[in-house]
């Protein structure tokens, strides 16, 4: 189970990486495993204003619909459009090529875990 | 879903539970039982049933015996389909006085005076009470016995079912099985124990359902050992949806009549009086709603229309509700069934999380059945 140490993690199994004023957000490998076959992803529109904690989209697998939550406040800068046509690709590189969205923000992420803390968190959840 | 670790909890286990653990099944609560949801992936299990053979533990289902001199007349009063003394299985609904469906079930004619009703797991207690109450009303003096806890049930489904049954239990057994016609049954001996085996199933494929009181775990294990793929509840649902077989709780409930559900073939209006008959007579060619199948009209990726989602007409009026929806692994896209009020199916949409997707009505079944 991969949990890259340079990323931060939320309780909703999303990862976040900040580079200057851009936060890149995706879902973890653990989330992908739990979700099963992914058939559809609903993205927010670029330009949408987000508040941390907002439900901003959906990842749908054959078994369930899971909300994507904004881990940080800001404005949607970019969404990973190739994923719209091939949502199943989310499973192949969730920390790299299959990022979900980029948010323009100057906020600091609150309520996030380090890789170590996230590892413990998913062990306790099981 | 949480794996139950509390030995004192109220969830029951079937006689096959240890086999599921050995196979590392993901166990979930269902109808009061700890049941296998999947062993590998729902897709692999689904496709195994379509292309080879899969085996299901369906021991959670209920078995209620109705016995007595007047049993034939009583079951015909209880049920919408015509039950006869021919030794066979009959699919039917059981309605209330408003023609709403209490349950859908299989009835096995064991003998002129003995009938086995195989009912949905989630309805066992309800059905048992219902039948007992109706027996009082009708004046039935025979016995009604709930043997659900005594019986286990296994389903083997898929084009290679016979082959695998032969591999597991021998050519003699296979020859006996080949005598069983569709919806017929026979008592077959495996290792000194008698089992009732019928050519029935809930997947749209050729296969058998096996009923027994002992060594069913060994039968399950043997089938898996010769290559039958163990299949859980997830694939059971995706398979029955592709075959457009209704699910009680989703497509059928006590506010829906069998005629609305498209189950005309299990309603024999020329039969003597049965519960719900008078209302059903008024619904002939005149139902308030109708069950249809559909898919979303687009070449792009689409979400799955799920139970409860609304169907809207071109003027944003709500005209229906999705009863069952899921992903079809054969068609590689979402499929769904819905009850719709209108007869006009032009330019209608399904509302998925406040976005409207145009839909195309499909003829049922979604896929051609190979039983």
C-alpha cells in the first residue's frame, strides 16, 4: 500500500500537495481499493469557488457514489479532463497522472495528516 | 460494512460460512445473515457465470412447507399463478387485497398435498405470518411449517454448470441432471444424501439450484475445488439486473402489483378466486404505472441511475422513479429499470444528482437469456 511521504492526507482519503499557490488534490490508493470499479467522475467546473469541507464532486463505482470534498478553500483552476473519459484510469496512478483537480489558493490546509498519521488512521479504521 | 466480530450479535450464519472464510470472502450483513459479498471482484464473478459457471450460497432464502388435504386449493388462493399437481417449480407472486406484492417466490409441487414455498430471505417472517393469517381466513386445516433454518441452498449457474457437476460428482449424476427440464426438479443422491435439485436460477443462465439439510458445505467446497467460481451477493445482483429479473424491495413491494411489474405471466386471471384478483382484473391493460428498462443516451461516460432517482418528462414533470440500476458488465454501461406513469417516452430524462440525462427505453430483458 503506497502512501507517499511528501503528501498530506485527509480523513476522507484524499491527498493534497501544495506548490506555491496551487494545491493538487487526488484520492489515495486505499480509497481506490475500497471503491472498486470506477465508472464515472463528476468534477466541479473550473472557476468554482470552494470552501474547505464542501462536497465538490463525486466518484462513482459500480457499488456506490462517494463524495469528493474540498480539503482547502480556493478556486478550481484545473480538472483532470482525460479522467472524465477514462475514469477507470484513476486506479492506475492515483498519486501521479490520475490527480483529480488543482485549486488556486493561499490558504494553509487544516485537519490534514502526514503519511505516518494516515497509515495509522487506515489501520485503525479497518 | 463492518465485519461482525461480536459472537453475541444477532446475525445468523449459513452452514457454508466457514467455506466463505476459507476463500477470504468479504462478509457483509444481509437479511439477518453474514453473507459473502464477493470473493474476488464482482466483475470477475459476474463474467464467470456468463462464460463458465459460478456457485452461490443462497441458504439465507426461506423454505415454507404447506401440507394438507386442501393444500392445492389453499396455495392457489394465496398465490396469483396457477399451481397444479404436476411435480415442478412455478414462479409466482403473493399479493395482498390491494394487489400489492407481499413477495415473489418459487413454489415446488412436492406432492398433491404438499407444497414448498421458497421465499426471499428478507421476507421470511413476514410471509410466514401472512400465510398463517390467510390460512385462518380461508379455513385451511393443514400445516404450515417454516423450515428455513433447516435448509441450505446452493445455486450453480452458467453454461458449463453440467460439465462442472459431472467433474465434481460423476457422470451418473450428470445424466440424472440432464433429465431435468427447465423449471422441473428431481431428488438426487450425492454421497448417500438426498438433495432436491431444480433447473431454476436468478441469473438468466442455464444452471441448477440445490436444496439440502446436510453436507451442503461439502458440496459447495467440491464445486469450488473443480473450478466453479464462488460468487457473492454483488455479482448475484448485477447478474439478475442484466437478465431483468425483479428484486423485492427494489422493483417489487406491497404498493406495486404484478401487472405493473410486467409479471403478467404469473397472474392467472381466469383462476378461481385468489387474494388480489378483483383489483388485478381492473388493472388488466390499464395499469397506473409500468416497469420499463432504459439506458442513458450519450456516447460519453455516464453515471449509474440508482434506486429512487426520478424520471422527468420534457417539461420537467416527474413521471417516474428508478427501481433498480447498476453497471452491466456485458454491455459495458449502466442499465436500469424504472416505473413510469406515462405512455409517452419521448424526450424523457433521468435526474442524477440534479443533472438531467436523456434516456432511451430498452426492451427487456437487457440481454438474451440462455437458460
